[in-house]
């Protein structure tokens, strides 16, 4: 008598959980010198601490630190709007830039989401985040 054959999901079709994806992106960003704070279930705030040269006038260094505290950007993991969603099972996810609307002078504009990368494409997402946050760096 043969035992019944059990059917297991193909490992290539098993998607990481949102928590696993977040952990992977945090690790990848930290390898690139970024700091990360999780501010919600699937919201991450990435920042690039400024780097300053110790050469030159110490007063210039103090002024630079006061004027440039580093860049930061919010990224959120949400349902991917660019791909068809499965009829059952976990939804396809993606990383999105979260551009916060203008809130100056008593007027406000809507927040916007812009697709950054597919959720599983951790290295691409981390590379793009690091690139954007280094644009305004004194050492970029």
C-alpha cells in the first residue's frame, strides 16, 4: 500500500510576509549607510545622516551641521497598483514612495504614492532610496 502523496506549495510561489519584506529592506538600507525608523505597520522613514569633513574652519563645520541635518523619505509597503491581483491568496505588494502634500500657509495638498519597486525587489528599492537620500548630501 502506498501512502498518499502530500501536496506542498512550490517554494518559488511562497511569498515572504510583509514583516519579512520590511526586515529585508531595513537590513539592505542599513548596509548602504541609511538609518531607518518604522513609523507604522508598513511605513518606513529612511534617512541619510550627513557626513562632514573634519578639515577646514571648525565654525564652518558647526554651521553646516546646523543647516543640513540630513535627508529623510517615507516609503510604504502596499498592494501593488500596477499588477493584476490574485483572486485568492496574498495580494501582490510593492514599495511606494510616500510624498507628503504641502502643508504650508494653511493650505494643503494631497499626499501622493509613487511606485518604487516590487516588494520582492529589495536590492533595487534599497539602491533607489540610498541614491535619492544622498543627492543633497555635502559629500554626494
